[in-house]
C-alpha cells in the first residue's frame, strides 16, 4: 500500500532540489528527476534521500559507486549486530538505561511515571524536551515550558504515548554561538571490532533559526569534521545540497571551525562504545564547558551525514571494516 505522507515528502524534497538547482519547477524537470530517482534506486539501490543528499543527480557512475547508500548502511548494521539487540535499542528508554552513566541529566519515562513523578520533574525543570520513544530524525521532539495552568494538560499529553522527558543541556559557549536555540551536537560513527573501537567518521550538526533540534533532515546544517583534528574541513551543507560558507543564522564561518575539547570527545565516545551492547552506533554528543554528555545512541544512524559537506564516499571504508569483522569471526 502506498504511503501518501511519504509520497508528499518525496515530491516536496524533489521540488526543493529542482528549485535550488534549476531556479524553478516545471513538468520537464519533475519527470527528469523522477526518472533519475527510479533509475538510481534500481541501479545503485539509492533511496530518494540518497539521491538528493549525496547529489547522485550530478555524479557519474564511477563516483556513485564510491558512496555508501542507506541500504548499504542498513545491511552493514544488520551484519554487525543481531536483530534482537538492534530492535531493543531503537527504544530511547532502553538506550538511556544501558548508557545511564553517560547521560548525566534527569529524565522521566511516560510508561513508568505517576503524576507525582511528573510534578516533581517539572518543579525542578521549568523547561525540558519531550521526545517520542522510537521516533528518529528529530521527529516529534518539542521543547516544553511549564506555566501555572499547563501542568495537567502537559501530563495528559505525556501519558498519551511512550515518550521521554529530557532535562535541557547547557552546551559549550563556542557551539552555542553557532545557533543558540539548539544544542549543536557532534555525530560520531563507531564500530567495535573485537575489543577495539574504530572511529568511522564525524560531523557537526547545527540547527538553523529558532529550532530546538539540530537534525539536518529537519532543516539543519552539517559540517564535516576531520576525525584526527576536530576541525570542520569545508563549508556546511543542508539536506538538499545547499552549501554554506557561513552559518545561515550566526554568520560564523564553517570551514576551519574548531570543535572544543576534541580529544575529550573522542575518549568519551570510545568509552561509550566499549560499554554498549550495539557494536555499530552513530553517537550524538553534546559538549559542555568541561565534559561531554550523551544525547542519543542511534542504531544505523544514516551515514549520509558523514559523506557530504566536503567529505568523500565511504563505501570502501565500510567494506574494509566488514572484512576486519569477518576475519575476527573466523578466528
């Protein structure tokens, strides 16, 4: 059965990309890009997100083969981790419980909390984030601020579905300057090979405008990070390929931006990875003035984000990682 909402998203994304690249939208361009989407799915198993985010519409066959598609990434995740563990840790509640040591903030789960628990939480935290338990790409996340007459309504909404209330994080001042309304996190992909944690790639994720989330699939901007130095290697980029020399809101230059406390970030991620059942994870890390906190640990975190904004395709890198894992399993 065709999902109408998915089709709407697909066509809206296609139209945005056409407008950006061609200056306007017409039937000819819609047919051309539509045929490109179908062909690239059949030939390279590239999803519509891959087609636009990785700019397959302007790449030749040789270049396309250098990129890890979403389906390639999912197959890698399924090879590395069992389906049982993968499914269990798609739940934010289960993920946070496993990594409680690294969360470093108050949280409340709807399935287990009473009204008294809720009232104690909001008495301590006047503003906080509401997160659906299993949504991804920032979908459904809202910032709630409690007023005198709103507690009953907020509690009822909280109990309507499985969700997590999350204490707000105060980020490092250098990252806050980029976009103060959002916590601008670092996404780092890791895989455990034996007892060693391999850093696959990293990206700086930044919100734009007055949003509270930094997801580039929700209008944010990505900067590719050199994993060795913690420096953004090129201009920023959004989900439809627009490049930004300066951040759209703060006008801070993207290329050359230095991530604060980078060595601490890498040490923190390695420790998280070595104490988590999932072996392949995309970590969202917030940097505070003197330490780091875990925002989320994402199973199969969509590797497009580390293949754009000046980064290169990572298909060969993932194939080599798989060979290393295969070798360890044989031995």
